[in-house]
């Protein structure tokens, strides 16, 4: 079966699977990034820069991740994280729970924008420049897999412009990575060693009945930024 087709199922499963994971892991607290043998030191610095701007997202019976997009309280996540509706809240790296509203959502690109009160003063993440990502460069996936907030996993960019089926089923290009992405990571940032967001973690490929096999996909930041900007403009 094509990886793109597998990714479709996981895009939905990541949103739904995060619920059980969050219930099981919600009382464990934040998991700090620790130095790991073989992980470049610059990734340690990148994690420190990024973590304050990453949030956990709770939406109805679903959960996922997101990151602060600007200094006006806008947060980017996945459409499938908030698609079920219901009350939306985000939990910052400092443990604060903030009520959020959905500014807009784009199913085709699996991007949604939330807004919290700007007075919360959440730090926005830096976004990478267009077409600056390179195959083989080190990356971090940051988010709340299985409800474990502040989790960081490391890998590389495995491919660029990988056609996959997301959202409405149409083929769109994605960044492919082997950084571990699991239920609850949806909507979190994929960042480079400079701490710049290069993509929005969206889905994984899987074998039937299996879990993560080291093939994950992220919406390229160029597209995510444009979609988010359009949603904010209309919202």
C-alpha cells in the first residue's frame, strides 16, 4: 500500500489516539529533554529555544500539540486535532491552561489556527525561510505524544516534497522525517538545529496493525504559514 494512503489513516488516528494517551499520561507531568549520546549539541540548544513556545491542545475528546505563531496569541495546530469541536484549551510549557478559540481551520491542508488572549505572553517560534530545509539535516519533533508534554524526539529530514494524501484525500507534498511522531504529536512543530520551524507534524506511515515505523510527515512551513496567515486574515 502506498505511504500516502497509510498517512491518511494515521492523520485521523493521531487525533483520536491522542485521547487515550492523554488520559493515561496526563498526571506524569512534563518530560524534559535530556542530553543523549550521539545527539548534536546544537539540537540541545534548539530544544531549549523551542519548548517554551510549544503547547498541548485539548479539543473536546481529542488532544494534540501546537506552537505559538505570533505575538498576538495565535497558535498553529492540525485541523484534525480540533475537527471534533467542543471546548478548546491549550496548556503552555509553564503549566498554564488557557481557553482558546478556533480562528479558522483548513481541512485540505490539515492546518488550524487557535487564539488565546495575547496577555498570556506566549513566546512565538521562529519560522524557517522558504525552501531552506535540506535532506539529511537534523531535526526535532516537539509536542505531547500520548499526553507527555514537552517531549522532544530527534531525527533527520528523510525527503522533501513527498506526495501524501492528507485532509481531503488530495495529494500534497510533505516533509518526510524519521524523528519519532506518535499520537498526540499532531500539530506540533518540526524544527531544525537553529530552532526554526520547518513543518507541522501531521501523520505517520504504518504497517497494518502497527505503530510508528520511523516514517513521519509534516506540512511544509511555507504552506502552513500561508494557510495560517489566510485564516487569521479571514478570522
